[in-house]
C-alpha cells in the first residue's frame, strides 16, 4: 500500500518524538529513579514504533521495538540503568535521527543491527532456577480470541481485573471504546493509531482488541476496541475522537463500578445517570501499574509484561435490541488530512481543571503560503502609508476616516501575521544539551548547560540561521573556556563547569547570551598570538585596548590554540559567528574576566520581514531610517541654532 501521501506527517511527528527522546534521556541520566520520565520515554518509543510499522520502515520498527523491550525491563526493575546502557540508548536516538533523515532524503535506512544486538545483550541474563511446584503453576491467560454470543465481553486476566477494581475504588471509570471504521478505509492502522493517540490524552489504555501489533499491521476487519480508564464523561470521550476521519460509529460500554471484576459488561444508556465515581476530577492522573501493585490481594497477580495481554473483543451487542449507540457519525471516505494528525496528537494538561478542556485546533500550513501572506501584508502596509499621505494632501474628512479605519485593520493584520512568523528559540536551544553532554565527555570535562528564556520568540527565518553560530559559541565555551575538573578544583572552583544559554527580549531586539564560568580570556595572550600569526605588528598590538584585543578572536584565521583538533583551533568558528550575525542584521558583544569566565551576546532584530522606518527628506531625496536605530527625534524649530564658520549648527543637549 502506498503511504507516501502521509510521509510529511510521519516525518514531522517523528522529529518531535526524537527531540522528546533526547530531552528525556538527558534528564533520566541524572535522575535515574524518575519513573515518570522513564514512562514518557517508553511511550514515545512505542508511539514511534507504531508509526514506523504503519509506514513500513522495517529498520526503524525493529530498533524502536528493541528499545521498547529494554525500557520496559527498566520499568520492571529487571535491568539497571548504568552508564553503558545509557550510552546505548543515546546511540539508538542518534540512529533514529539518521534513519529519519535518510527517509526524508528517499534513501535506504541505515543498518541498525549492531545497536539491536547491544540492546538484546542488555536484556540477556541467566534463566532462573524453577521453584518447587512451579511446573504446575497456572499460566497467565493468553491472547486467544473468544467466540460466542455477540454481546459477550472480553475476559480480563487477574492483573487487569485488579487494575479495574482499583481504578473504580479511586473514582475512575473503565469504558470500552468500540470503533467502527468506514467501509473502504484505506489506512486502518493509521486510523487506529490516531484513535488510540487521542484517547491517551484522557486516561490510560489497559487493553486493546485486536492486540496493538495487529492494529499496527492492519490485521483486523473494520472494528476494534480499547479499554480506557478515565475520569472523563461520555461526551468528552466522543469529542476527542470526533475530529478523526473515516470513523463511522463509536460505541461506549462501561464496566459497572459494582461489577469491577465481573466477566461481563453492559452497555450504558445515554440517559442513565452516572455515580460520583464517574465525575471529572482535577486529581493527579492514575498510574495503573502502581494501582495494580497496591491492589488488595495483588501479591498473586502476575507481573505485567511490556504490552498487556489482550483478547480479541467481539464488540458488545451488535443487534439493535441489545445495543445502545452512544454516537454515530458518518464521514465521506477520503484521505487523511494533516489536521487530523495534528488534532489527534494534542496532549492537553487537564490537571487542576474541573472539566475536560478543549484543545485549540491546529492546522499545518506550508511555509511558502505563510511567506506569501507576509509579502502581501507588506504591500498593504506600504499602501496604507501612501493612502495616509494622499489623505493629508486633500484633507477630505470622509476619506480620512475610512483610511484611518483601514489603517487600523491593516495594523491588526500585520500584528497577527508577524506573530505567525515568530517561533520560540526552544526549537534551536533543545539541540544543544545533548551536544554539550557528549562534548564534555569527549574532552574529559564535567559540564552542565543551563538554559533560560527558551520561550523567547524570534523570526522563523532567524531561528534556523542562528543555530550554527550558537553551536560554535557553545563548543568554544566547553573546549576553550572550561577547565578540566582537576584544574577547577585547584583554583577553588566546583569540578562541575557551567555554561549558560539565555535569551530575552529587549526593545525591538532579541539578545542571546552564551556565558561560561571558565578561565576567561587573557587580552595580552590574544595580542601575542595575533602578532605571531602576522595579523598585527608589535606596535599595533601595544596600542590596542583590552576590548579591542578581545575582538581579535573574530578575525578570520585567528586561534589561540597551537594545534588544530577536530573540535576547534582552525580559526574559522568565531569568524563564522560574526559573519552570520552581521548578515542577519545583528551585532556581537564580548566581555571576559580572566579566571572567572566569558560572555558573548548576540543582538538580533525581532524579524527580517518588515522593518518599521521613519522617512526623512534631505534636499530632494527621501531616506528610510529603521526605527530600531533611532534613539529620539526632535523638531528642528525647537532646537537652538548657531552659525559656526558660516554654517548653521543645531545644539542638542548642549552639544553640536
């Protein structure tokens, strides 16, 4: 089946998951007992595996499947997260990134055999000796399909029954969500994934029918079902699924509270009142594994495997007499839209809320269309200025009123369009923690990267352009700036070096700072190196101030290192930083204190799209001066004018 039409959606989602994996693994490395983070990594790997399987990318599917096995073993306490295993997981993330880019470039997936072997080796352990009497111990129920009357409900094993009972005791509902897809649905696996993804925003899914692998491989007819533990009511559940194409019918069947361990379930009539147990609450989300562990009598409950054993669900009560249809929707058969995927992937945070909040709908739009819109708005802004000039010439009140209104509307449109161009710098900043971590280990340095102001917004075009300059600055801070742990200890500093990456708004500019607490820069040493490399004469070097000496590091070919390495020392990094910053209409500011560290600030305009200017006429020429460059403006008639050497000079603040 041709999935190429969904490739763009897949790549966007896969890159988001890749970023999440990087961030969460970095956090888990220093917080190894954090169960919540481990669960997030597990779910991310599982989601990516399902997406890759649906799209037919075998290498990515196999790698994420093995990652999932290792992560589940970590969750169960069967293996320990040590440094070698952490490095293996980071290697998996790197390989996932390479696979994603290979897919984007229509190339073959890189081989992941060695990584898969390392993951399997991490799970390898001696078989435990069978305990006396274990041969006759009952096994956990299998996943065989059941048959019988159409209103029969799937059986739950002991573990699942304990989860359901404990969920009810905490005021949660357990609801079968039975979904019928439209006849002729082309990508059933994608639709099932989108439904499951949407339902996971409302609670925990503890059972699926058919099993998740069958859903991923589209080994089912037109119907599937999942068992949801949630506090949400029926309308909220239905609303979450409503935006997914090719869903023909949805049936909700609740397991009654008083029958939490019963083998059957009964359909809920829409008018039937729910008990307080079903009320929506702002309490923390339920951790099903913890509940099962704490459930009464759970000592005999078998440990949950990585994917809960599931039985094939025969959707309850298909006959009209026995079935209560909570919702029926009809959709024309068609192709999946990007909006479907974006809407179903939303993850609202409902904690602390007394109701299920509605997520603002999002739509993916090609950047070319946004750029075209920005250009058109730019033309409108120019025409608005021209209209205002014409209105001023003819002094027609009615026209002036209309022009003022049109100008106000254009200003509002301009403001909205400019916001569309803005993106948080987090998109770039999120790339660097992993890089700093790896570089520090390569150089034998202990380093932490502290990030502030990642929510600061910058023009989308600048976001991508500023990545390389920041990469050079951070690498220089770790390589040149920070001392080794032993050197820092001798200097009375903590062994752990710190690099700060900060962003903030200041007027019409965004300032990005890279600061380290290393050894700083020695102006005299910089002067000597410049003379050695023939960049300055001895006399010129003597006349330089310390500030001017520091600025020499931006000179092409300059480096304080005697020998170049694969990291730095070739004298091109800082020159590239300056060239790119100037090309973006920005400026650099450098300060350093020997023995205490250095700071480099990149000062950038908010946007490159539209620059507000003040028009001024000199002779017969009209000049546009960017507002950001103007400190203040004065009427010439208000200034004191003097004649000096037969020329008129205006005095401002007592100076000519």
